[in-house]
């Protein structure tokens, strides 16, 4: 039997029948012996506590009653967090700590697919590639080639993979077709054409247009504000319950990078990654997914469409870079929200009018692919392939830097940037500029700096200078065009060697899951990378 610790006396009552009406009256009137109760429980050898309540209030109090790390405190619910995720995390912690979990009862309400695992035990062998072991020796004989899983490996280059696009026919055939669609329609006409095809076969399609406010335009057409997450919640509450497919086509309106202003690219970012963020958070926080069919293909709800954002065929010269970020964000979202994710589809950049049937077929009856490229009448899917490309595998021409040129490293005072600076010096560079938003202290005070991070940066710069490399540390935000222009003007005015190489290592880390990510955080991370890349391309092309 499970002992019950009384908060009235702070111990296990001697008499199990002590819980009378008189006991509960005294419980209400007298002081709670909470500390004594926690001590009694820990004296019984119990060090794992699960709080059954709407939020972890008692757990915080209990943690103060015992030594730090002497017990584990787990919530069943937490304010502002998904109930299901909170209880699952606590269950995970219980299992890891040795609790006997009745997994059959846990899995009873759900359909599970049995997966075959390897029959051999995990050997826990170390497979890290040590630099010393890979370095060639002038005297030692070449090491014997090793075989792993039947494939011969020849040094580090055999471990490199790239995304390749291979032709593959559509494998899924289904008589059932999704009947209820929400289409975030572009201004190029793809969304409208897709809606006409869905309606022609008896389905219904709600077209969603980007506007500055929410409006029901009639005839299954809604306008919403892309920046207002409340508009997405309102849209989903009205049309999401019976929705079979969501097609996100707003990235098709992204401008050509070479002709675009930063403002227009920011708008494209909001229409693409920003609205996808709002959409995923809205759907994931609703109860619609719980009620959906467990059939794998009916779960393929959300599909994102771009045009020419992937280099699917080698003959294509350029890509639509302004649409490409949706693929990076979409790949991350697919891993975190597999229950609602459908896939990414990249249409032919030529817009020859043959897109609609292929697009409709992919979303109607998806096979197991979720990264698809449609080129005219051909279908391609993404695969990881061992690279045979000489440059990518490190077998190309040896990289060397000119002593009469300047090499620029953005984010140059960060850990990665300093490593790049040292590498450039090893390749012959004699003039290196390190961009950083946070400047180093004045050179006259370098000897008195004690902060560990600043000290490491100063020591690295000094080491480069001792090797005959001229290092300029410039306080420049690479996403600020005015600051970049001012640097270039000063660089030319001072007759510095021309810039012949740029390494864009600037970045901001603001890690969150998609469910916890805000638009501000997403923008903060994207700006230095995307804006910086565009500005560097324009001014140093």
C-alpha cells in the first residue's frame, strides 16, 4: 500500500482511519507542516516528486526544503505551455530515473507502426575523426583502407555528402482526394488556378489574400494581415476544423534579389517564413490535429510552394534566393511538427503553365517524399549522395591568398571568425579586416584587459600581427548598408589593398523551437545573414 503523508502532522499517521471529518476541519484551521512532510517523504527514500496541479507551485516550495539536487521535481501541467508536452517531458524524466512505466496502457489509445531495429547491440565505439590520424605522413606508409557497412572509405573526403536531386516518379495512387483546402494565394495566379481545379472536382477551396486587415471578401475569399498572428487564429477557427490541405504559396511573390530593395526583401521574409511561423503555431496549438485521422497520408496537411528556389537541374543558371529561406525554415519545422507537415515543392522557374496538374497531384495523394522539385513534366526528389565533386571533397586546387589583397571576415571577432582569420594567414594573406558589431577596447588598453572573451580576441589578433599580418578590427554591422558604404569609402581613401575575398561568418544565435519562436527572434537571426549576404554581394561582386 502507498503511504499517505499528512500535512497536518508532517508524517504518516499511525492510524489509517485518522482522516475523519474532524481531521479535515483541523486541516483547514491549523498550520500546514509542509517542511516536515517533505522531510518524511525523503526519509522514506523517495526523491522524485510529481506535482498534480495546474502549475508547478508546490514543487518550487519543496525544492527549498531539501539540499540542492537532492530530489527531482516534475510538473504535470505548466502555465503557458502545451499540456501534452509538459506531461510527456515529466514521463520521460520518470522513465530515465528508473520508474516502471506501463507503456502498453500509455500506447493503448494510439495506432503504432512496428519498426525493425538492428539485431546487434550498440557497441558505443568512438568514431570521431582525429586531425592527426588523417594528416598524411612523408615517411609512414599509406594506411589500409577500412570497410564500414560494406563500403570502403578513403580518408575524410569519402565522408562528405551533398544534397542531390534525382528523378523519381510519383509512387502514391489514391482514389480519395482532399475536399477542403485553404490556399494562401499568390498574385501570379497559381493559387487561383489550384482553387479552380479543386472546385471543379467538387471540393471547396478558401483563398487567403495578404492585406492590411482581416476581411471576408465573400465567395470563399479571405484577406488577412500577414504580420498579425490573431488573424491566423481567426482564420483557422473559422475554416480549420474540416481542412484537409493547406497550400502556402505566398513566397511565389518574392522579388528577384538583383532588383530588390532591402525593404522588399524584408516584406518577402514576412510573407514567407513569417507567415509560415504564424500558421504552424496556430495549427499546432489547436485541437484539430487530435481529431484528425491516423492515416499517414491524410495527416500531410501543410504544404509550402516556391518557384526556382532550388538548383534541381545543373543547367539552370540561377535560383530565386529570396524564396530559398522558406526551405531552410521548412526543413526545421518538418522535424518538429511532423504530424501536420506535408512537404516543400519547388516549381519550374520558367512558369510555363504546366505547374498546376503536377502541384495538385503532389498535394492530393502524397507519397513518402517531402522535398520535391517539379521541372516541366519531370519530377525530382532530394537525396543525400556521397559527393564526387573535387572542389567539395577537398581535392581541387590548393587555396592560396594574395599578399597584395585584403580579405574581409564578417563576424571576425567571434570564435569562428578568428579561426577563419588564422586560416587566411596560413594561406598567405597579409591584410585581414575583421568586422564586428562590438569593437575591441582601444589598443592602448589591451594590456590591462582581464575579460576572458576580450582577452582571447586580443591575443589572437596579436598573434596574427606577430606573423606579419596587418589586422584591422572594424566596428561594422554588415546588415547596415550605411556602415558598409562608410567602411568601403575609408578603405579606398586610405589606399588599402583591394578586397579580393569575403567570408561571411556574422550571425546571431537566438535558439527556440518553432512553437516558442517569435517573429522578432526570427528576424533577429535572419537579418545579419540574409541582409548581410545581399549587401556583401552588391558591394563586393
